[in-house]
């Protein structure tokens, strides 16, 4: 019912069972309970109270896992910070959440010093800054050291965990802000526990499973498994950040069974020339998200890795599970004759998870027929409580009791979902809906195109017209006319870009997604494109 | 989030996958969806409305499974009736719930006719009586036939399922009334869904699993798997009622993987002389409850059955999971030297299920230390909403946010629970707590004793004194003094019965439990023993 239930359960029933294996740091669930209790007690003794927010700026490791449990133990709220933020994005998230404390890994100290002047210290923001470093690399002597905090907490004998309700917020997960200002998504114990329950069932996770944190732990894509694998008493291993060869090494060394990766990471691992030298026989399951895995990657995976793949579609607002495509479905699609309808399943994000309802709706919230495009809406116990301090945005996102994802999708006659585009990225030109993703796919067919983004810009006749922004591959050349001509081979005339703009680099969010709103800004006074 | 989510999901994604295999009746999840929709539509067209109660008096079969889903589809509340009730108990449950409709299997028609005159028809109770019979055995022509209802529902094209919230009540499950009047336990979609989630995880249930309903479907012990196996899209098979040989036959014929049984049923199956002639290789898991499985039964099971056993402790009020003892634990205990402490695990009901908190408390709700006896209290999303129309009893049972089970237990240093007695069956004599179960175990050591029940009766000096009620085995004889002497060999003097009463049969509840309150009635004016 709450995350604390799980760690108490593990401490009682799996006390010596390995909880963490992070290089030299190895300990069981009893120790995990003690360490998170002591950290919580130490933070509490330094003034952190129930309901306070605590920012975390760390790379993957045991201390991050501890933070996910120690902070909720005292009823405080964790604010995991994207390590790729720009300084202004850090100060925004910290100020917006009103964090009273920060845990900062030493690596990120220079970064912290850059954004520290922007923190609203007058409002008691980030008065308590804890520095952490990996074992053997101590932090400066004058700093408040993480391990010292953990040690000192043992003396706080009067400390008691807060009384927690399943509706209490565990964390504020700031969105990438691809379509507006970054928002703090409030995920509760109920949200995260339900997501954990429905993911461990098909994953057949047990206390004997070894999970490797490779995706960044600040992101819900890895925060969610941090919780689900803990629920089952599994063992956590960590890569501080992704590196294809190191990922293969850790699978062999730690006998990793389950791992979460994005398709690009899978591809990079398969490209490592020495992959066959590693013993990867422990690997049972890769789960993946973000985008469908290209079929060439899947085929190579079948040759080189002994495991299943499950790919899902989700978002921070749903903690994150929405739909999942099973390995059996992917195998079926791969074994179908090329160009047969069965192969299209490889572009699907699958079917709703257990206890999750998904409906595609029009602008009046009416369900659209099979095969037609509608906005993905979701009803499930893992749908967020709301956006932090944004009641209006919350009411809009959760209207009529359904999460409106802003993603456009099609459902086929068998109930499989296919994501088409972000709703805000759809262009309406002369009354026709144009999906930017489809146009971008056409642009990528030109060999000189490295990155492409398609937006709608104002047009006196058509309302909007299709405009492409392109980054060329280094050393390549192409003209506007050549690129437009190439697109014409793949998509209908009204979808073809009317203009192409060449840029040297794309504006991107901390998570690496292209910020289309920044591209649109110079064409639209309001900075917002009105669609439907 | 609601039971309807599961059957909609199955209809969409597993439409042709076998849902039901009940003799000649075999159909998939699409058909299950259609049939339950049509039954719901037919009931709605005959006046059953959201929130109405519908009684069900049937033995195990596909129609019962349909009732569990059709009735909630229209937002009505199912009232499963214990088929072993006496007529007065039937009319009590139907009148208390105010059921407007009844589904009655033809076998039980004579019984129905007995209690029908006691129904409060003036208050619109049971105005609609539907008769069901098994395929090939039609109901009388003037009756409202179940299959006709299902057929006619197809014409109700305007019918729409009710809007359901997870806090809505699915069913009223009447308790056996062993310690007072029978109470209608309100279990919600949230309660039953959460119980389903936490049981399918360790059970590793998938859509390929075949489950056999052997325990009676009116009882939560089998209603809960009806829901959890449906959630996973598994196949349901049925024995109308338990018969050891028929259970072996159905396992072989239907390739059953999972089955729920009480220890007595397991023992009876193991006693079938021809057990080795059956192909039972499909069997993976037996789950069991009610009481610990005797070690001789476990040993025999290991020889004759290829499967694991999980035994649990639960109750209707918790939908029902509270604790579970794993097969691995049982194996460990069985392999320990006889009389070593490790063997005592076989008397344990295990550890709390996922997301379930269990605390043993004293009469002031303070947690008792390890090794001491306390009342089992439970906090979990599967704890009932309350008792139907009994706000005072509900407030008492759920005080301070914890379900007070009325069961007394010990927790050992490893966190395993051992049920000691019902709190209301505990006797306080001269300030000493005496657990009736312990005294009864001593009584069973006398070879002439068939059944034994121990109660406290008024005593001017000691407050209460220990009194035994005994049924002797046919053809055996024993005196009060002989029985008391035998007890003295096993338990301390203050626990030994001061008096023994011989009876020819015990008063029992519909579920076969001895009704100690009836035994006590003649000794206590109020009919209630006051303890602590």
C-alpha cells in the first residue's frame, strides 16, 4: 500500500538477501532498512519535515535507491533532477518545488555552483545541501557528507517514520517540457505501487531476480523499476551512466536477469564487436520504451542475446505504464513474410497493461472508431495525482476522470495501439490533419538528413502550412528543393513541407527531445500553436 | 481498477482463448463478454437497477462465474448464498441484503420453496426468480430460464454497462456467523482487484493457466480465484461439488494447472487407491487454507503429486489474503530433523502477502513483542469496505484504520505467524489466558474423541472455567475422568477441562464450522462471553 510496506517486508523476511550490489558496496535488505532509516532520521534532525521537498542530483547508484526510500520514510517528497538540465532548468525545478534540501553527487558540484545563485534562498529553498561521492572518493572536508549523515542517523533513537497514506505524494517528477513549461508530476504511493504490481506480473519478477539500473534513475522509466524490483526483494545493480561495453560487462559480472533500455541503447550494445566474448546467459528480459525497436535491431537481438524483449508506451503522468507489446507478438511479426500486414505489429506499442483502460477520443471526448486517429486517454490507479501547484493544468489533463496524454494514436481491429504523433505537433492545413511524425519519417529518407522536425507555421490561406527544420549530416549538402522532392516520393502533396530551414543544431530538452515549441516561437506571436 | 476492466481486456485481446470449459460448455473470452453483457441487459430490462442486490444459489459452474461479472456490469451487487444454509439462514441473508432478484439452480428449488415463505416480499424482496439448470436438463416450462434470459438480452440494444467506481461494492459475502449473527461483508472492486494482483504474482498465473473450481464458489476462498484467474485470462473448469475421485479425473481431463483445496480435500484425494492411474502431470500449484496441512499429508503429497503447495490464512473481510506460507518454507521444514525447531514452520500460516501489513496487538491496540500472543490486525487495500447496514460493527472491526480479525496469533523471530485461537474462544480463568484450540488438540489425543470443542463457562471463583464438549467415535466409549486424565498428559493443569459434556452431534455453521456460541448459550444468560 505504500513503498514503506515493501522495505519493511523485505527487512523482516529477506534480511540477508542481497538488496544492492554496486561495485564494492554490497548489502542485504536489513541493511537497506537500517541505512534508509538512519538517513531519514538524520534529515529529520536537520529540520526536514513531512511534506517538505528534497531535490536529488545524482547519477545511478545505491545512494539514489536509498534516497527513493529514505525521503518518503519521513514523509518528505523526493524531487529527482535530470542530470542533463541546463542551470536555469535546475533552478526552476528546485524553486518551483520549493525544495528545502538537496542531495548532490560530487561530480555535479560545479553544476550546482552554477545554478546555486538562482535559488530562492530567501524562501528557505535548499538550505541543506548534502554532498555524496562514490566509495573511495571522499567529498571535501567542509561539506556535509552523505555517509556521515547515514552514520549519524543511528544516534537519533527517537526518530519514527511518518504516518503515510497511499494518497501521499512520493515524488515530483519534472516533465521534459517539450510542449510547454516543465511541470512537477505528483506520483503517490498508490500510483507507484500499482505500477509496480502490474509490471512484476508479466515480468515474473521474484526475489531471485537481478536488475540493472542503466536508464537514468531520475527518470520515471528507471524510478518505476527501482520500486517494482524492491517490492519483490530483487537485487539492484547500477551503471552510473550508459556505456554499451560497460553494460555488457555488468551483465556478465553481476549475472543480470532484467534490464531496462531504450532502443538506441540496445542497438549500441549489439554493435559492440566483442559482444560474443561476454557470457550474457543470465539475461532473461529487456524492457524498452520511448519508441518502437527497429526490426533490424530485433533480428540482431535474437541472434546475439538469449532474452525476451517487452516494449511499452508510457509517460511520467502514468507512473509510467500504459501499453505493452509482448515478445510473443514481436516474434510473430518478425516471422511473418515481409510486407505482410502482420509485420506492422512491430510499429505498435502494444495493448493496455493489467487494470489499465485506454480510450482514443476526439476533441469532444467521444471514443473514435477502430482505425481512426484519436487522443490517447487513460484511466488507471497509476495515473498521477496532478501537477504540482498547477490546479488548472491538472484539471485539464485529468478532465472527465481520464488522463489526456496529448498523444495521438490509432487502435487496430485487434486492439493494438500505434502512436501517431503528439497532439500539439499535429498541423492543420486547409482543414487537413497532418501528423508531423509522418512528414519527419519522409524527411529522414533523404540521405543527407541527420535530424528533422516538422512544425506548422501561420499561413494566410491555409491557416497553417508545413515547415521543416533540418540538421544535415556533417560533410553532406542538400537544397530545399531536393529535400522537398524526396518527401514527395513518400507522402501526399498536402503533407509535403512548403519550406525547409537548415539549422546547425536543434533546441533540445534535458532528456534529449527536440523542443518544437522553441522552433515555433519565432513564427507565432503567442508562442503556442492552436490546434483543434 | 474494476472487474469489468478485466473482462473487456480479455474480450479484446484474448477473444478466442478458452475462458470456460465446463463439460459440454466451452467458450472464449469474447463469448464470455457477450453472455455476461446479455444477462446484465436482461436483468436490467426486468427492473434490476444499479445498487440492487441479487442473490445466487447455485453450485459451481460456468453460470456462477457469469453471475460474478453480469451482476456488477449493471452496477448491482451479488449476494452469493451458502448452499449448506438452513432455510432460516437463507431467508435471513436474502432479507438482510434486501435482494430484489435470485438466481436459483434447479437442484436447490425444493430448498428455495422451503424458505420462500419467509422472504419479506412486501418489501420487494426477491420479486424476480431465475431458474438455472445444467445443459441437457431443462428447467420447468413455466419458470424464468437462465439461458432464455441470456438469449433475450441480445435484443436489449440500448443497454449500457453502469459507470463503476473502484469503491463500488461487488458483492455481499455473508460470514458463517460462528461468533455472532451472520454479517454481509461488503467487498469492492478495489478490494477484489488488489487481492487478485497480489495472488497472481507468486502464483505466476498467465492466460495459459487452467484453474479448477473445487471449493464452493459462494465462498470467498473460491470467489477470489474466480476473479484473479479471470484477470489473467486463464481458463476456468469446475467441479459442481467436491469429490476426491472426480477431482483427480478433472485434473487429468482438463489438464488442470492450479487448484484451490482445503487440507481435508487434499488428504481425501491422496487416499484414492487408484491415484497413480491418473495423469496429474499438468498440476503445478495447489493453494490451501482454513488450517495448516498435516505433515503426513504433505509427505504423501510430495510422493504422489508433482506440484507445489501454498497455504494461506485469510478471511472474508480481507478478500481473503492475509498471510501465505510458501512451498519452499514447507520443504525446508519437512526436511529438518523431526522435533527440531525448524519443523514448527509447518504449523505457521506464513508471512504477510505483498502490500499487506499485519500487526499483533493487545486490547489497547499496542503492538505486542515477538513471541507473545496478540490479536491479528490487518491494513491492506483488500480489506473490506465494511459490514452491510452495520455501521457500529464496521467501526469496531476497522477501528484505527486496521481490520481487527478476532484471531489470536504469535509472530516468531523470523516474522512467521502462527494462529493460536479465535479471540472470542479464548477462556480467562483465574486471570490466566487459555486458548481453546490448545485444549482441543489435547482432547483429540484421546483415541475415542471424534470431535471436541472447548468453551469457558461461568465459575464463581475463577470467573470462567474450562468446559469440554465432545462427540465420541461410533462404537467407542470413554468417561469424563478418562478424558481429563488424557489431557493432563499434554497440557498444564489450569488448562485441563474441569468438566466434559458428551453430545451426539455438534451445532455447525453452513460452512461446517462448530458454532461455539450455541454451545455457550445455555451457560451464559446473554449468549455472549465477555473476554478482555
